[in-house]
């Protein structure tokens, strides 16, 4: 597990982005991710999500998609999706519609300003039948990947650097 203590400025910045996203979903698009009920905790969800994304971005030293309507691009560096939870024992949530080829990282935000980056998994590898359930009885089943099934964050950093090197031309002139 990788741990970051974010500064006050970093928490405020990421929270502002999360608030922008919430407003976008409430007033412009009218849709919440994966059919979530807009009346239940989306303020916290959007803030926790943005803070988790920021921490992963900081760890990978890459660009962060800060746009309010960011559902069409990966959260971090053009390659990584991030799921956050305010629960220390939280699981990585994956949905059927999530892109199978992308890595998904889990960030724990239960000790802000400290963020714990637990690990990551390629989405298709986390979509196992034994992880699929309607955990909260809200008619929104998902795959719930246990923390001990995630790969260490340093493997994601290596993978990201290799991907970025290839994407940027791999040193070819």
C-alpha cells in the first residue's frame, strides 16, 4: 500500500474539482455514474473520487482529467481509472460497462488528508463471478474486488511509464 499525505491546497483543489463534477451531473447532464441515486451521498462520493484520482495522479506523476464531464476519458494519465472509498476495508467496485482493458486503482480516503493507494487490477481480471453481487441491495450489482486481490501500486507505475513511453513515440526520431 502506498500512502500520501495531501496538503491543504491539494485537498481543496481536488474537492473543488469534485464539486464541479457534482454540479455538472445535477444541472447539465442530469445523469450520475452507473445509475446512482442522486439523493444518496453523491456529494461525498464526488469529493472522495476526485481526491483519490488526484492522489493516484500524484503517485504516477501524470496528467489528471479535471473536467467536470469526464466520463469519456480515463481518470488519470489517459490510462487509469480510479475508484475511491471512505471505508478502510472498502473493495474495488467494477461495473459491467467498465472498459475491460484498463487498469483500475483503489484509493482509500477514510483518513483525510492521508490517502491510501491500495493497489490495482486490469478490469477484466476483476470481473469474476465470485465478486459479483448486489452488495448494498440497491438493484445496482457490481463486481467487488477484495483488497488482497489487487496488485501493488509500483507495478502500475511501471506499466504506466512503459505505456507513456510507447505512446510518446518510444524515443524514435
